[in-house]
C-alpha cells in the first residue's frame, strides 16, 4: 500500500511540474514569434483551428489551443495574439458587443484596448472587410 501511495504521489508531482512549466513557458510567448519557437516552448498545441486566410493579403490565420483556457493566434506562421484567459476575454468581448449595440463608443474603445486591440488593428480589419 505504501508503494502505491508513493507512486501516486510521484506521478502527481511529475504532472504538476509539467503543468507549471507549461504555464511558465506560456508567459514567455511573444507576438511575432515563429511557429517553431512556440512549439519549442510549449510543444504541439492540443487543437488547431484553421480560420482560413485574408483574401487581400493571403495570410493564413489559425488559433492554437493549449489547455481549455489558453490560445495563441497565428498569422502566417507568426504569433499575432496571446490569450491567457479565454473565458475572461470572451466576457469582455460580450460587453463590447453590448456597448456597441447601445452606442457607447467610449466603453467599446476602452475594452478593446484592454484586449490589446489597437487602432491600427481596427483599421486593418476595416480595410480587409472593404476588400471582400
């Protein structure tokens, strides 16, 4: 029985250590890192969602998921967005939608900045939308 408890404890410690390393490494990911650099830090993503490509530029857009609450946006093989808390960002985006519907542009702009979305990002999105 003691050996079983020891093995379970060791497995837990190994699992916890791997999880902690993954969290620490996730914080090391930076915008513009290559896919190869991300995989070196975090390993392969648990899931990749291919969002297609932007018609105007031909850039390939993907979202790489690590765990249930973290993701990395990839734009043509480079990091474009890092989300450490998907649930929180989803809640903020819902608030953005509601504020936009009510015409509260000050709140919309404030929340978009909290998400790291710049005026340049918005301009590029509008330009891409006009091309389609």
